C-alpha cells in the first residue's frame, strides 16, 4: 500500500489506473480508523479495482471553537488497518498543499445544509463540500463511499455531485455500532467511562422512535418529545437537537410518512456526538 502526500502525484496515479481500465473507489476520511471506516473500505474493495482512502483532517470544516487541533491522529496505526482492509493507496496531503495561500474558492450547498448540524456548526458543510469537491478532482473515482452515520453529509454530497455534474457514484453505507448500540466515531475516544455509558441514550432514543413508529405513531412531535424525555434521563448528556426531517430536503416534518430521517446530536463531556436512523414508511403511501 502506498502513502501519497502530493495532490499532483495522486492525480497521476489515478489517471494511470483509469488508463489501465481499472475502476477506482474513493473513501474520504479524517483518519483514526474504527470499524465504521473499515466497512467503507471493504465495500470499496469489493466493488473496485483500485481503492484510495483519503486521510485528511480538514481545517475548513471545523469552527474556531471546535476540536481541529485535538482531533485524534495516528497515521501508523491507520496505515496498518487500511493495508489489512486491502486498500491500495492512502492520500494524506498536507494542509498547505490542499489550501495553498491565498485560498479563495469554496463550494456552498444550500438548503440541505440549513438545519441539523448545519444550524449548530456554521460553515461546517461549506468546508465539507469544498474538500470533497477538491478530493473528487484529485482522485477522479468511479465511486465514493460515505457513511450514513453522517446522514446530512451524505445528502450534501449527493446534491454536490448532482448539481455540479461530478461523474461519480455516491455509495451510502450503513452505520456501524458498538455492541451496546453506540455509533462508532473517532470522537468516542473523548468519552470518560460514565459518559461512555450515558452516551448509549442517543441510540436508545432512536430505537424508541422506531418502536413508536412501528406501533403506528405518526405524529413527529410526539416521537421527538418522547426521545427528548428519554435523553433527559441521562444528566451527562446535553441534547443539541432531536429532529424528524424528510430524507430529501431535510426539512422538519409534522407527520411521519415516506422516508423520514430521525436525527440527534448531543454533547457528552468533551465530545459532540450525532446519530440517526431512516424510517422507511413509503409503502403506506401519502394517505390520511
Ligand atoms: P470521518 O473520518 O469521521 O470523517 O468519517 C469518514 C467516513 O466514515 C464518513 O463517510 C463517515 O460517515 C463514515 N463513518 C464514520 N463513522 C461511521 C460509522 N460508525 N459507521 C459507518 N460509517 C461511518
């Protein structure tokens, strides 16, 4: 497995792979790999001849008070895990090569970035869309793999690809969880023992929403109220949002119908955690 730092060398390698007739899969990441990242790498490995994982803690998607400096980094461990997953190449650029000064060009996806994490993290999705557009140019892949753990991000990338005519298939992969349901995240490392236990309430609140929907509840505000009440039972967990939005434009819904994204974000100690599930109620039609 190669580790490439230069954007121009990376582009040359991918062009050569394409000239050889190989299909190219890209997995964009910020590193500190866990089973969620590895599931994306395995999916990419199965579906492509040449697999590139980008590993870049992207400064433009962090707010000034956020954890850019503290974000966990361990290239040696990541390289070993990626190699074991059958990755061909890690693209690990330097910040100054991705954002040479003066850097003036950004990509803004509107609409789907307004609510949820977009509301509490101004500029976050501008940074995400910008770095992903750059990665798509440096690594012109056939397919790019993203985790549904970051569901809003998946929607932002889908819009980016559609609206700016990127010739790339966006593959969304399911959320990988710990045994007790906590969604895997590089940021889970920030959790103290008690916080780690309390953090499972995010997943438990999503399960509650799923149960209520399965029992026929269709009033979104009743479901989110019950989720908030459950989350309030964990004093170490400070909810940021608990929302039901349509899985499309990500606008709040009153009724649960069609495809609905139930999404939560909360602070637990030093960590800001997110989780979600997509309720698929399409077979009920639009009725009532
Ligand atoms: P990150 O390194 O946190 O930016 O994540 C890189 C990619 O891995 C993103 O597409 C994430 O959505 C995905 N990812 C992160 N955590 C998980 C998880 N628990 N399950 C599935 N995918 C994940």
